[in-house]
């Protein structure tokens, strides 16, 4: 029986060896397949890296160009704001300057009254009406806008064709 058990052990050993060799051959075949795909995978990864690198360079250039454009636009906006501010100042100066011809209504001026400039037009004015064709500006002293409007409307009523604009505060530029 000893021979049988030795033969059986030897047979088992041969079967396990055959299984092990088969497994090793399968593993070697898988490794060869994987190793063959490494250069292709490496090439694909290299292409992806090159693409990403080129995208990064293009993005950096675009960012630099956009920053330059923003800086140029900010400069233009600041110049425009300065121009607007200058024109506002000129408009304010023009509104507050003493015009070449301003008529002053004879009114009792009290300390609480302030000056108001009121443009008045005569509807249907013709060349024979003189400066009424372009309208006149009157300086009226009153407590407020309503008071200034009433004072001008008493002298130049709408029923006679006169149209008074909204009274504006008048300041003498110093």
C-alpha cells in the first residue's frame, strides 16, 4: 500500500505542477498583452498631456489679452467719467452764470427770499415782438418755487399767451 500512496502523492504533485504551470502560462500571456498595450497607452496619455498643455498656454494667452482689454476699458471709462464731470461742471457754470440779459421784476425782496431764474416765452411771438421771439429770462425773488411761480404768473399770465418754465434756483458764480 505504501507504493500506492507514494504513486498517488507523485501523481498529485504532477497534477498540481501542471495546474501551476498552466496558471503561470496564462499569467505570462496576460502580462504580454498588457505590456504590448503600454506603449499605446503611453502615447495616448502623452497626446492628452500635450493637448492639455496647449490648452493651458492658449488659456493663459487669452487671460492676458482679456486683462489688457479690461485695463484699456477701465482707462477709457475713467477718461469718459472725467469728460462727463467736466461737462457737468460746464453745464452747472452755464446754468448759474449771469446771462447776457436778465430782466428783474420789481419786487420787495425780503431776507428770507431767494433768487429764482424763470424763462418766459410768448406763444405766437413774431419778429415784431423783439426778444420775445426767443423768450426772456426773469430773476424773481421768492420764498420757494411756488411763490416764485405765482409772482411771474401775476406779471405774465397764461391767458395772455405767456408760458413760464419751471423756476430754477439762481446762484451767482463767484
